[in-house]
C-alpha cells in the first residue's frame, strides 16, 4: 500500500517530461508520453506508469529507443493500417494507432491498426478507454517486451505476458474497461514487489525444477505461468500472431528483453482496434443495452463470503477524479527511485528530501 506525501498530477507530469527531455526527447513528445504515463497511475495501473521511467530512460540512453522518431503509416486500407513507430517511445506509436483506429471506425464501422517497431507503451487500458468514452468499442493487444513464458509443456522462454484489453461504452459513470496479461501475474507487478522488498504468492512463477518461486529477486531463474494452463498459452499465441507476426514485428525468439538489452531495437508489435455500434444496426442504443446487462450482473446475489459483483472498470472514474484533485501517493521506494533519476538527469527532484521518510 502506498503511503507518504501526495504529489500533484501536474508536478509529476512536469518531472517526467523534463526527465525525458534530458535524454533528447522533443518537448511535445515528452509532454505526450509524460501525460500517458501519469494517466496510468491516475487510473491505478501503477506497475505500468511512472514506475517504468527508469527503463525508458535507460533505453533512450543506450540507443535502443529513438528519442526523435518519425511516426509514419506504413500500410493502409479503408479500415486497416500499420504504424511504424521508428523505435521511438511506445506511447507515441500506440496513441497514433488508437487515434487512427477511431477515425477509421467512424468512417468504415471498424478500424484496426497494427504497430511495428514500437516499444513498451504502458497499460493497454490507455488505448481502449478513449474508444468507450467516444461511444465505440475498443480492443488492444501487445507482444510482451520480454519472454517470460515457455510454450505449454516446454521449457524454452518463447512467449511474453502478451496482454489484451477491451472496452465498451455503458450508461453510467464508468465504461467497461478490461485489461489483463495472459499470465497469472504481470511481470510489472513482480518488479514492483522486488522494488518494495515483498514476496510473490505461490502460483505466479515456478522454477525450472517445477517448484513454486516466491522470491522476485530470483525471477530470472524460472518462468511465469499462463492463465488457465493450455488455454492461456493458446490465447497468448493468438495475440502474438495478431500483434506481432501480422505487423512484421517480433514474436517468439525474435523478442528482445527491453530491460536487459538497452541498445537493440525491440520491434515491439501491438494493435489497436475500434468498432462503431452504429455499423451493426445499434444506432445509439448500445450504451443503454450494456448498462442493463451490467445492472443484472451487479444485482446477482453474492456467494457467502464474497463481495457484491463488480464489472471491470467499476469505480475507476471516481478513483481517477480523486487522484486528479488530491494528487498521487507513490510508495517510498518509487519516490526514492524518481529522485535518483532526477539526479542522473540533472533536474530538480520531484520529492524534497524531507518527504522521503
């Protein structure tokens, strides 16, 4: 649980932007990426927000990430496209893909935009929630930025966490937003537990001896487990084909570990899609239909000992608004790391020394 002083959203954005600019990222791009990174924390995706700044700065410094990319549309039809991210910060290519997918959905009913030569781009929720806010349905998926999973029954690490996200509009304060890794736990969660000196629950990782692995410092000695056994493995492969192979991006042994290798192009593959309910004869009725279905689910009597039924995304809008108003509370280890990064970049620290305890 994070505790300590809150930092204003604008102050954190400004710090992240200045840190990126210190590594050669132009002002406008730095501001866009900083906004998305902080937005991840605002919505509660802390493992994929400013926590990732150290990794991004390392890749910028090492040359594996291009600070001044030229984001281009490499292939295009009426309803589809492929964005070439030019090895830049992943948020830039993914936000371009999201916007183009939405534009195509409004014109053709569906927009599907792949990404090649991308990089890690934070949580996929950032690239599907805007569709729901605009009355569209959103889908996004990505090839993980390192391989942590073997094929089911195998021992060679050839698959990543390969996340997928989905969104839909619904009447009420919260759209449906579902964002998950295809592994039992995301590697980002394990990295934050390592930073904070915590142990992993059994069932997240196993060692090569098949025994549970609970020390996050030993994560390289084992592998993540897929959700649902062979079903999660199959889903992860399908995502790899759609987000990686289809776009001419890395999948399988071609995937570069973006943490260990800061000098090579990762050629990360992703896709973002948008669907317009109007193209399916729904007119403007979809949000009402979804809200009715969700209300029935929330009204289901909970099993003994269980909380009331919730839908993915429930409460996120109020949660985010509170953080925009009151600021973000980051854990002590992350505060210290951001201050250390500030020193590395030669900029003012985001947390005065008196707030570190």
